[in-house]
C-alpha cells in the first residue's frame, strides 16, 4: 500500500478488505466502487440543482416583470375607459 495511505490508517486485511482507522469493518472492492459512484453522482446532482435554482430565479424574475407590465396596461385600459366615458358624456 502506498505510504500516503498508511498515514490515514488505511490497510488491507488478510481477508482482502480495505480497513480504515475510523471504520470498524472493512470495505470490499464493490463497496468502494459504489461509494465512488455515489460521490460522483452527488457532485453531478449538486451541479444540476444549482443550475435548476438559477433557472428558477430567472423564470421568476421574468414572470414578475410580465406581471408588472400586465398590471400597468390593465390600469391604463381602465383609465382610458373612464376618460372615454367622460368624453362621451361631455359630447352628448
């Protein structure tokens, strides 16, 4: 086993398992491979989560923008309608 692994208390037992100082039982090759895969998957999912949060924030900002514009135009239509009714009464 490389020297740097021995500094962390890692050793191979007679049963062929990898033992770590902080862990009571040894790891099989398949368990190590599964742990490595889980670490890679976790990192990938965290990146995807960050991207999804960024996309959600952008969509929310865009929705808020369009809601403000809709409110403005709605109030403009109401004001123009009231002005049109007032002018119609004056003309009659």
